[in-house]
């Protein structure tokens, strides 16, 4: 802090302690000029704040190759996604060519089946890349498919549809439960 501001000086027209009448100089306090080199800020920067300095670049991400069981699990999930997408197309064809009790409910069923196929397809890509988020949705959807396949095979008496789906579900759950698959997802 400058010596002028640290000592008490008299106001303009008053006597200073030293006995001389000198006006107080506030040039250092009232100078609103910007320092040299600083650019004028935009109005948005003044109102909302300027953007932060860019952060350091992220280090390159190391992609470890997926173990064999995880790759096979991704293939099985891809097969399931393709089969469910084909089932959604069949449901759409049956909805459009027949007379449904409720067209809205029938179309909602088609959309739900197609959404399940899309989620499985995305999860298959995630499993192939050994992404940590992919394993949970795959296991949950496998349990749902197991319940639906059991109902189809034994209660609806359609074993030609239900039993192959149960076999795919059992294969998928086994592949994701192998030690190498669990270790691959443990590091993520």
C-alpha cells in the first residue's frame, strides 16, 4: 500500500499535521483504467463470468483387449439383440395386418420390444469394449429374458421359442460369471 493511503492526510482546504495545506490525492484509488495487455471483456463475461482456463489434456486411454469370454458374451448379446429386433418387426407386421383390440397397446408393445433390442445392441458394443456400465444392464435383461422364455416354453407351451432363449440366457450368464470376465470388469 502506498504511503499516501497509509497516513492520514487532511482533506482539501484543511491543515495537514505537518502544517501545510495540500489536497488529498486519490489518483491511486479512483483510477479505473485497465492494466496494459488486458483485453476488454465482453458484456456476457462481465455478467456471467468468463470461461475457465482450459485444463490440461487428458492422458491417452489405454484400451486393454477384452478376454475371450467377454468377447463371446458380446457376440451372444448381439445375437439376442438381432433376434429381438426381428421379433419387433414381426410384431409390427402382425399389428398392422390384423385387427388388434387396442392399436395403441399393440404399438406400445412393439416399441418396448424394439427398445429392448436397442439396449441389448448398445450393451453388446459396451461389452466388446469392456465398458464398466455394460455388464449390469446385460445381466438384468438376461434375467427378464429368462422369465419370459420360461413362461413361453412351459406355460404357453411354445418350447421351440422358449428353450433356445433359455439356452442363450444361460450361456450369457455363464460367460459373464467366468473369473476372467469378472476380473476384466473389476479393473474398470
